[in-house]
C-alpha cells in the first residue's frame, strides 16, 4: 500500500514548529507495512491544500492530512479537502451528536464551523479534543495537535497495511566512498535495499521482507566493514606505542 502524508501549517513552513507529526506517521505506517511515498507541507491556503490532495489522491492508495482543523480563520483544511473533491462543507449531524453526547457540549456552545465537514465525508472521532477529523474516499483528515492526531490515527490504523518489512543497521567507521563496492555486493547477494547515511560514522540501513535474509545480509556486511571500536583500539595502541618510544610513562597520580 502506497501512502502520502500532507501536513498543513504556515508555522511549519516558517520553521516555528517542528514537523513531528510527519516523522511519527512515517514510522507508524512503515511498521504496518505501508510504503510512504511522499511527505509534503503546504501553507494554510485552500487552493494549495486542494491541489496537493487532489494529486496525491489520484496517485496513491491512501492520503493522510494533518493540521488546520478548527473554527478559527486560518483553519482551512476542511475547505481544501472539500474543494479537492468538488464538494462543499456542511453541518454534519453525526459530528453534532458526538460533540453533544460524548463531548458533553451543548449546541449553543459550539461555533457553527465546528460541526462542518465536507459533504460525502465520514466523521473520525477525536478522543482527545473537539475538532473532528473526517474520511472521504481514501483521504483521512486529522488534527495537527500531536496527542489528538495520534489518538485518531489509532482509530484508522487498520486501514493501512502491507507486507511486513525488517531492518538492520550496520555502522562503518570508513568514508562512504570506500563502501560503495561492498554495498553493491550485498545488494546482489541478498534481497535487501541499502540506505547509506554519513555522519561521524556511516550508518548503513538494510531493509527487506525476509527477516532471515536481512539478518544474514547485515552479518555479511558487518564482517567486512571497519567498526568504530576497531578504530578506537588502533588509536589507543598508537598512543601507547608513542608514549613508550618517548620514554613517557602513564601518569598514575602518585608522587
């Protein structure tokens, strides 16, 4: 199952808010076997939301949209979703019933927009807040507040599935360029993909659908790369040899 994740919010694009929702959803979807093909962030603009959702809905098996729900002037996600499906917002009886029964609100206490979702959409309850989400076809709309988003995702998580994938990580204390041949070899020998992520050391992430093959591939590669501890041991030995040649003894702290 191929999935796209769309986050909505000017504050994310401005760098004022870290997009933890996308990272969390990516991890959750991956663990369920779904393949996350796209992640994108759009501003609080109806036309931008509609354009991206329309494109992703046509291309992928499922789309999750987070952020921009509520009754304030900049909460325009529902409008964008309605526009993407060529419909409009309308008060929804199921939303009103949920808010006045389970939510404990009176109809008079609620801003009119609180009960509005796109026509043809089905409400997704919000166990942690007031703003409801919705599902329309294979598009799922959730709030941007992380606690609310996570609680609501739990209600729809079974909609996202695929073949289970397994991962192993190998750490190499070598320049990435020197690993290319071994990366190519492990990909030929085993049915795995390999991601290479440089940093203080190179992190090689092996992934596949056969757990034993992934384990075997990681073992094969670990036996053929230089490990961080090997480098540390050599540096320790080199320091000791240098001290010995210069006649320097380690300081024992005794006078």
